C-alpha cells in the first residue's frame, strides 16, 4: 500500500451525502464481538491500537438491558481515540470507537450504523451475528471480524458470513480469554485466519493490512509473467497436496486469496510464498480452505428456485409412476443450505400436486470441503 502507520486512512471525513454516493468505504472497519469477560479483553485490545491507525472500531458487547452502561466511559480511559455510544444513523469515521447501546441490534449500510429494537427474548439474542452479517454484505472484502472473550457461540455464524464475502477473521486465543466459549466456537467452525492473545491482535491486523494491497478496488489484477509463473507453481503444489486442480479457476480470484494468505504471514513477494508453501505443508491446506470458501444461503438466487418450483420439479414428479424414486444431486453443496432448500421445494410441490403413491425423494449433496460437509 505504500503507507506507514496510517493504514488506509482517509484524509477527508465522509459526509452523509458522500456515503450515499460512494458505497465503497476507503478505510478498514473492525467489528469486535465480546460478551462475558469482554471488558477486560477490550481494554487490552484498544490499549494496543495507535490513536491514528486509520481504522474504525465497532464494538458489539452483550450488555444487560436493565443497567445503564459504563462501557464508553471505561474504554475512553484506555484510548486517545473518541469512544461514543452509537446513535441511529451515525456515520463511521476512521480513528473512532463505536459501542452498541443496550437492548439494540445494530446494522451497517454504506458506512452508516443503524439501530434496531431488540425483538427476540433474552437468551435468544445474537447481536454479534446480526452485526457481522450486515458488515459482510456492506463491506465485502474490507470487513474484519474480531471475536474476544465470551460464553456461548454468538458471532460464529456472522464470522462465516464475513469469510463468505471475502473478509478476514481474527480470534482471541482461548487460553488468554476469561471465558473461552465464543473464541472456541469461532475456531471450531474453521473460519479463523489469525488466533492470538488479545493484546497481539491489533498489531496482527495492522500488519495484515500493510502487506495486502487494498483489495477494496474491484479492478482486475494485471498478472505479470513472473507472477503467473509463481501462480502456476502454487496450483501445482495445491494439486500435489490436495488432489484438486485449480488451474481453471478465475486467476484473479485465486490471486486475491493468495494475497490474503501472504498478508497474514507478512510476505511481500509471491515467489517467497511459493517457497513458504514448500516448507510448510500445513499452509497449503489452509490456502486450500481459503479457496473453498463458498457463498451459500437458503433459496439463494430466488428466480432460479421459482423456475424449479413452477416448471422443472412438477414435470419430473408428474412423469413418475407409483413407487418410483426421484434422485437429485447438489454437486457443490457447501454447508448444505441448497440441499435443504431443494428438499423443501420438492415437499411443497408434492403437497400441492398429490402425485402417485409411495413416491420417494432422495437428495445427494457433495462438496470438496470436508469441513463444510461435517
């Protein structure tokens, strides 16, 4: 990036009109989720962030809705950055810390924070997941999710969304967390890019951002001949290690994913990363998983599902005799949402058409990623 301590820092503070016109945020926004033991972890985290890092920090902490929070005041003692409790439609600016108010969900749209009333009963509230999911969609590859101390699993599904949209995930080492439930849940889900003691996380985030060219820009990467040669060597190493051939994947997509792994290890040249892969087989497995991150959700691409429901599935069902078996295969199922969507669709059509008796439906779902299958 060619910048020093001020990572991606914008010299011009965005106005509301600017945010509406330009959907791309030109500075990193760090979403931090924490719960029990979170205050201590947040203090250690912010204590290690420079006052002019160029990053913005949005904190989603589980708060007791019946007590007036002191978090803003406590955190302000730790950092020179302004710490504010979020109000509806506040614009996120670099070098600021934003704290969710009690009894609210929070979302982000075009760099503006929006508050929503908490409608779920206590015990079912997952404000970290809620915010991380909106971050993933709004910021795409510029979203960075952080999970600190806490009980339960809030944040894990949100981190999955961040990874699916190309963002990064940093998790407090469970051994350093007062309550390790949330960090362990995030790690067990296989989405953590970096696991470290909380006081080391800010430096690791900054190091990653310095070593990765701004992936914010959606322009095609011009791959030079020397880079192309290294890219092909990486594809060979992946094929040798995993048995899977990525040579026909979009080169820009593969290259961006490689850049992210290089950023984590603070490697500047792709030729050096080739050697790093050769010396560290485990990194080849991690790169393989990075390339397999799939975007999936129930009934994704609604028009396609509507066509299946109205035209394709009814004709299949109608052609089957009593006692027949209909077999469907979802080839790249990721974590299974598409397979279950298909099952729901078949059930809906069968209920409405009332076809031949004893008709059986079998749905097969496969994927390269064994962790996704599990």
